[in-house]
């Protein structure tokens, strides 16, 4: 069996010169995954659009309408961090669709991956921090509504705390939100999750992996999930412009392998999303994500 991936890289959207969102990384990642033979080309699929019904399980009708119709005000666009365009709407719907499809496949195959997603700063009523819709929350609510899962755990190892996800699932005993992130990094107002592990600036491989090993087994035991959503952010890498941590390529690869090993050990399927990555050299970000694909493929 081969790992199945979803890529929305062909759905690009315009950005002004010098914008820090690395939209090019998605096409580069897709090309490298296929070119390096990590999975067969016919296992890298285009996602369908998420439906409005899917979005409305998480997001308010007002926000969905105002975003899709291009009626956000300047302050909302500034908070989102991305200029609005019809192409951004299309891309956002496709990226959510990738996580929906990967979630369905993971329940069958044990592991599947969206080469986008992890948009954890999106709240029910607004977007923030380059995140329009909260793909993981939408996928969880869709699977719960269909009766395919009851409980889920989110293992968020992006360098930034998943404030939107934590707010959406606050008080929900069936969804366990675990985030390990830079304590002094964005977002500067954190929303408490079930478990937050805050890291000091400059944290390197050994300290990071030790904190993860202290936390993850208990997260899985306490949450007893039917499905794990793993945000494998590239932004803890030492070359990341926004990360402020000092993980190496090897440390991040060990992180990914550890998460997948612990989940397999207790028989829990995993959906992987790539999360953030803002390398000073975009090739570094692509390399981190590529290593995640390589490790995930070894578990398929």
C-alpha cells in the first residue's frame, strides 16, 4: 500500500511582492514528492472543494458569506494577513477539501496526508494569521456528524499555538487539543487548549523531543481518540524566519517518526497536515515537509 496525498498547489492566488506567505512551497513540495518517487504520481490527488455545509459545521454563516463574497473589511483582511481574491476563496475551499479527503482515507489506510492545511488560527467567526477556514475542525465535525468517529485528538506541532482550534473546541470533551509551541511567539494572546507546552526561544532537538516524549503518550491515553490530526509544522526549524526555535532537519524527522510510532503503537489512525513553514531559504521549508512525507510513506 502507498501513502495517498492531496495537493491543492495548482490553486494559487495573487500576493504582493515580498509577501511572507510562501505560496510557492506547495507546488515545489508536490513536484519533489513525485520527482523523488516518494509516492506514485497517481497517489497525489487534487482535492474537491469543501461544501458550504461542511464549513457551517464550524464557521458562522455570516463569516462564510462575507469571505466568499469578498465583503471583509480592511481590518479583517489585515488580521487574516492575505489579500482577498476569488482565487483565495477557491484555494481555501480546496485546501479544506484536502483535509476532508485525507481524513476519510486515514480511517481506511491508517495514515494519509494533505500537502496543505493545518490552518489552526481560523476561528469560527474570523480568519487570522494566514488561516481562512479551520480545516481540521471542519473535518472533525464532518466525521462526527456522519458517525465515523466520536473522539479526536489534535497534535499540533506547528511553532505557533493553534488558538483558533482551541477556541472552537473549548469545553468539548470529545476533542483533545494538544499544542507544543513557542511561548513568546505568535499568537501573543494564547487560547488555552487541553494541554499547552510552551517552549523557550532557542529550544533545540534534545530538549524539544524530551518535552514531546513527556507529553504525547499521556495525550493519547487520556484522549482515547478514534483519529489523530497531526500538524507537522516546518517552522520549528532553525532556518525559519518566524520560528525562533533551533530544530535541525534530523530533529524534525525524529519528531515526525515519534508521533507516528506512538500512534501506531496504540492503533490510532493519523491524518497529517503540513502547517506553517517560513524558511529564510524556501528550500529548507520544502525539505522539512518532504521528510514528513518520506516518514509517513514508511508507515503506509
